[in-house]
């Protein structure tokens, strides 16, 4: 059934979508190029769409600048006497806490080293000093000096977490079991504030509306010049702001061409500290939301695959959909929403669309091949074409429906075939059958069921609905009769079904007899009949057998076409006169049916067939008048029905009335 076909189709496409959904999630999370692309787009949104914020009120940076270092005879390590003076100035300003993001991993001048140690140990405000380890490049000797120098002083790990591309996007308070907490977390603990237990996605503060830095910062050599109020109650982070030292990439350093200038590590610790202090939520969408958006994108792509539109239109819609999604993703963050994934949904939708289209094209090729292989020799071309357009017809259910049937047969063809050259006869017959098929299929929208030797079996109103099937069948029968008459008159059916009209001296290759045609309508069962290896789309039922009997009845009445009352009554053809033959009891039937002989009214002008006067005579016959056709016989000696009724009733030997019993088929 068609439903089974579509269930299989949807099942296969759903499996493709499911696999693409899972692949998109896995690849984006673990495949470096996909991860980098996702991060790049996230970074770009953070930089371009984040709303500006004012300078943080509680955190101040004191930085070691190039101008600061020019005051001393050596650049590194930093003059510790100078640093002690800076710390003392900050203590005098009554700061809330101090974090020192400078490593003390080697000795300098002993007096200055000792002075700095005393300041650090006795500092009046919470104070944390950064430390490093071998992973930061320190040697064992440096680590040993650092440990001894900072003995009794609160410490915070200076190292930062870097992801693909060397970008710092996360900040874990816990630096590892063999290390102290990271600097910002250690400073929070020293201040008696709760420390977040889990790693955090760093929420970098954007620049101010005036395009200024997110934190106030002062060169270390200028601290003593500022009033006490500048630093009072503030958390101060001291660190280097040097072009080549301790600089790192962040999402806000991203631009359209890559990463811009890196920022100093002390500023990254400041961002983390601000996030912890303010309780700022992560700007990134949670994984479950990104996975859900990917599922929706996959379903949208699957719907696009199922649309019955051209490939180019699908591509255009797909690109438009991706563009709109990216625009919405940017606007969403600019409106205060999360930074949702872009690559993950796009990758899922792209793989689904591509995989689904490939599957559909493959299914289409397989179906067409199956149709050609299974039906090309057994089913009419129009049915094959319908199945190619809609493969669900392969599983079409047998059904009962109103249909019209045409049966044709060439008179005397059996004798002709026995005495003719087979090759030439087959060529001529194929041309004849091709012509008849064109009349049925192309001219009148019917279906050629089968060829039985020289006979043509056709039906209307299946497999597709044609409400005017009776009219189509009647006009088709008259067209087939006209073509057959032209052939008998000297015309030729060429290979392909084209008719070359006969002219003076024209002659056919074969003297085909007249074509007899029977047309009937009624309820029949139509569908695929047969087994797994071979089946036929055809119709069965009493109406089919009756139509075949009508074709054979032509030889009793001398006619070329006979139609049943069902056809004559249902057909809407004002230009066709259906002349009643009688109530005919066909062989093997118990109930007679009214039969008719259709004639185009234009043909009555020739005067060889009776028209309205025939109807009057038949009405008289139906009323019991035996001599109803006596007067017509002389006027229409070539009218087969007039001759038939006249002979039947001549001399009073025939049964009166319109009931006619046929003894043969």
C-alpha cells in the first residue's frame, strides 16, 4: 500500500537525520576544525554584539608598564624594593584586598627581597601572591626559591586554561590537587567570600560605551601620585602589561581576520574575579539547548528534503534558512540572550539535507529501475509513467471502482497471420497497435491494459480519477474506428503510430479487416494481480467480460462499434447519436442489456445511415410494430442496423419487439 512505502521512506530519512544529529553534536564538541569554527563565531558575537558596560567599581589594576621598567637598571626580576613601596602605598590607601600576579622565583638584591617579604607577610589587607610550577616553565631551583620566599603567604596559581586556538574561555577555581586555587579564587577565599566549586565559562566584561577598558588601571610608578580615595575599598590586582610577557588571547581579542592583540594575564584574572564577585551568569547557551536547536535544525532540513520542489529551490531555501538563523543568533545575544551554537545546527542541517537528498535520489533511481524492470513489458506506458512520478503506485491496493472498458479486435486477423510473412506482419501490426495506443493514452487519457494478439484492451478512470470516463471512452472508440477505417481505405500506420492518409493508388502492405469495438462501463476490481516475481496492473469483473462480449456482438449486427446503455446514458456528447440496437441477451447471461451503435451526427449528412428516422422506427418496433423498418430498408440499404432489423422481421419470421438473443460469443 502507499502508506507502507511512505512509512519506509520516513523511517529511512529519520534514521539519516538521527545519525546526522548525533554526528553534528559529536563533531562540534570534539573535532578541532568544527570546534574552532564554533568558537570563532561565538567570539565574534561576544565582541560585536555585547552591550557596553561601565568600568567595574570594585576592581582596579596596577600594571607594570615599559615606562615603569625604564626607571631601573634591570628589567627582570622587577625591583622588589619598588614593589614593596607600591604595596605600602596601597595599604595606606586602605584597599580591600590585593592580588599580586608576579612570580618570585629567584633572588635579587637581598635587602630589597627581605623588605618585600616583610611587606607581604604583614600586609594589613587580604593579600594573595601568584605562583607557578614546571608547567609554567619554572625549574626545580626556581620552584624551591618560590616556595621558601612565599612561606606563610597566601598563594594563588597564576596559570590559565587555554582551549583550541590558545584562547582562554574558561576559568577553573581549582587548579589541581598539587596546586593552590587560581589567583582570583584564592583572593576570594582570602577575603572570606565563597568560591565557586566548578569551572566557569569566563564572562568577559565588554569595553565601555566610550570604548574604554572594562577596569580602571594605573601604571605602578604613578600609584603614589593619586589621592587615597582612588584605591580606598578597592580590590587591586598587580601585574605586568608588557608587549611580550604574559599575554593571552580572549574572545574579545577576536576580529574578522583572526585574533587581535592579546591581553595581559592579570586582566584575565580580573575578569574572573569580577564574574565571581558579581555572580554573572555564563553568556553561553547550555549544551542541552544547543543540542535541542540542532535537533530542530535537522528536522527543518528533513522537511526541506521532503518538499516536492526542485533541487535549486531547495538549495536557495537552505541557504536562506542558514542566513536567517545566523542573523537571529547574533541578534539574540545582542538582545541579552545566550550565545547559542551556530556550527552545530548548521552542520546537522547540512548533513541531513545532503544525506537526505542523496537517499531520495538513490531511492528514485532504484524505484525507476524497479518500475522499468517489473512493468515495462506488462503494464501500459501511462501506468509506468504514473508509477515513476509516484512510486507509491507500486504498492497500490486493489480497489473497486467505476470504470469504462474498450475491447477491440481485427476481423479475420487469424487467417491473415497464417498466410502472411511474419516479419512484415509484425511490423504492420506494431504500427497499428501503436496508433491505437496513442488514441487511448495521449488523445483520451485512458490506460491500455494489454494487447492480446491484434486485440486492444483499454480502460478509463484508473489508475487516476477521470470523472468523465464514459465520455472519454465513447469518443475514444469513435476515434479508433475512424483510424481503422482510414487504414482500410489505403492509409498506412508507420512505425511509431503515425498515420499516412491514403490517396489515389495507395495500397497497404496488408489488407487488415475492419476493427470491431465494444464499450461498457460498470464496477470492477482494479489493481496489481500476480505473484512476487511477476504481476500485472489490470481489472477483473463481470463488466470486463461484458465489454469483450460487446466487441464480438458487432459481427451479428454488422456494426463496428457497440456500446452499452451505461455508456450511452453517461456520456455527454451532443455531437454523437447513440442508436439503440435492442435489448440483447448475450450468451451466458440471463438478463438482457440495451445496446447502442454510436454515430457522429456529422456522418449522417452522407445519407448512408439513418438518424432520427431510425429512432422513430425503433420506437415503433419497441411498441410492437413488425413493419417498422420496412420503409427504411429501401432508403438505407448500407445501414447495418436497418438491414439487420429488416431481415430479422422480414416475412413475419423474426420475433417482434426489441429483445434479441445471441447464441454465440
